C-alpha cells in the first residue's frame, strides 16, 4: 500500500467516523483488535465504536479539520483542529452547551491496510479554559 493510499484512508477515517458519525463503518478502517490511546485507552472494535458513539453524543457538532498529514513506513501522522459544542457529559464533565476548539496530533499505525493502533495527543487545557472548567489564577506578590 502506498503512502498516498494510507493518507487517503486516514483522512476518510476522520471524515466518516469523527465528522459524519458513521460509526458502523469503523470496521472498514480499524482492525478488530485496535488499540486507541487518547484521553482514555480503548481496546477492540466494539469498544472503539462505543467510545466514538459517546463522544458524538456529547459533541454532536464535532468537526475535525486535518491541517497536515505525514506518512512514513506503516504510520500516518495527522495534525488537526477540532471544533465542537459540549452538549453532553464528557470525561466526567457535565454538559456546558459551550463551543470550544482545540488542536492535536494523531499517529495511526497501519497493518494490512487498516489502523491497528493510534495515539492521540491534544491540548486539553485550551478547551478546559473555554468551557470554564479551569481558570487562570494570577500569582499574588509574596513579601518575605
């Protein structure tokens, strides 16, 4: 499989699964024993589909825009931006009904034309600030 084909599969995976919510199509993109490392670790196709389904319920307008893709050997790296409105509980946080945006990187490990393992690294502080989960606290001057 060429690098261009792997990049095309990675882009379709993001579009169809994350943006369009075609969760049943996951079997076309990931192996039955996929391991997805992110905010939590997900193992296996069925758990992956359940995880995506829960995220899509919490973030129904989720849109991931791929900014860059790089392929080498059996891996594709994607740099992306995610925009969404938090309409349901996610990671233990109640629905805020607020919009947020964050950036991240996905590294997808391919085996036999499908994603076998994935690593997600993203800026969790940015949406936490936008959703009001955390606040920036200015240090107070200390006198010794």
